[in-house]
C-alpha cells in the first residue's frame, strides 16, 4: 500500500493551494495522518496532524493559515494552505502512522513553491 499525494505547484505570496493524499489500498490501524515538509538544507518538519478522534495539531508557523482535513479511517488527508509565504516553500509529504506496529507510511512528496 502506498500513499499518493497530489496538488502543490507554484503560487505567489498570499495565495492558496490544496494538497490531497490517499492510500492506494487500505492501511489498517492508522491512528493519525498528517503532512510534513522539508525545505532545502533543512530537516523534515511536522506541518499538521489529523488524529482519528478528530483532533488536529498544527505547527506554530502555520496556525491560522493551514487547515488539515480528511478521514483517517478512509486513509485520506488534505491540507488547505492559505496566506502562503516564501518560507512555506518546501517538498510536502503526507504520512500515516500505525502505532500498534510502529509503521509509518510516506507519500512521494509534492513541491510547493511560493514566490515573493
């Protein structure tokens, strides 16, 4: 089973983009799905989590600008990004975590570029 991400692209500062991610099959036991990003020369960092009970967690840098949604049980997760800044430029990866096995699934990454 693989995670397949879509969306991303080039946008001007202040613009919006929507990322989507879905599993190619069914991943059982997923507790949360989320988005991470990695900018050139930097470590991969958490952007947002969507937990199976509906709880959402955001990095401070994106609070109030990004919204995560989807269905953990259906293995889908979206990220609506608004008020984009050049600092948001990165490759974005979706992720699914199965705590019982410790397994993490990663999408292939999608480039988001924000021009100033």
